[in-house]
């Protein structure tokens, strides 16, 4: 790209960035295998923390936040848009039907007990004392059904020593909202890169 960045867009299907109870080991793929593969394919790809960012939207926002909070020493920044921040809440929301319940049980187990390693609120507390922490950029539309989760996550993050930029504006769970969000995130990334080169 003109910004001198490589964008890698993997899929974990509906695996919620976890090593599933019954299924694929998506977390191992995203957090361990993919970075190593990318750097073996692209010899000029930097492995420096200050050049490494995680970003995603909706379920991908959850995955990006999970990466940055689990491995704060590896990520300089994290951008998350309209994220599913609260998996416990997602287990019990009214819109979860029987099929969705079965999908979640295949991922997290029949009892739907959320392990600490998959709980963003637990990871927030666990990495709060990390010697280095990523910068976070989080957005959510004011018409988005996930807005309450994003506001709760923002409040929890603000109680701890994190560098957070949080933005809301009128919008829903749509590409129009995410297109604007990614442009804002890229502006912040460009500012960061400019400061590093001074």
C-alpha cells in the first residue's frame, strides 16, 4: 500500500478466534502460526512490535482485542470496530436461537463456561500490569446492537492504565460505518509512524 503496510486478512469462520471445544484450533492458527507464516512468505515484513497492529470488526474486533490483550508485548496497537466484547452476554442474548446455541457450544463447550483466556474483561485485568501495552482505537455506532457491550468495555478499560481512543457516531453494524472507522484507524497509524521516524 501507499502507507508501506502489509494487510493480512485471515478467516476463522465462526470459530470466535478460539481453539474450539469441538473443531479447529483457530486461536493457535491466528496467534502463533499466521505471524510466523507471514514473515516466512514476506521476507521484508517487520517483526518489530512498533510495526505490528491487530484490527477487526464485529467478531473480528473480539479477535483483535484478544490478540492485543493476550500478547501486549507483540502489538503496538489495536483497532476494533463494533466489537462483540462481552462473550458471557452473547451466550444469553435474546437473539441467540437454538442453532446459534449449538454453534457456541461447539466452540466454548456444552456448559458455555467462558475461560479466562477467552474473556476480554479478564484479559484486561490480567494485562493491566504488563510492562508495555498496545494503544487501542475502538469505535461503535450508536444504532449498533453491540453498543452496550462496547460502552461496558470502554468503562472497564478506562479504570485501568490503557491508552484508549474511543469514538461513537450515528451508525449501525454496517460496512458504511466500518469503512469510516478503518480510515480513522489508518490516520492514527500514519501519525504513529510519522512520530517514530522523527
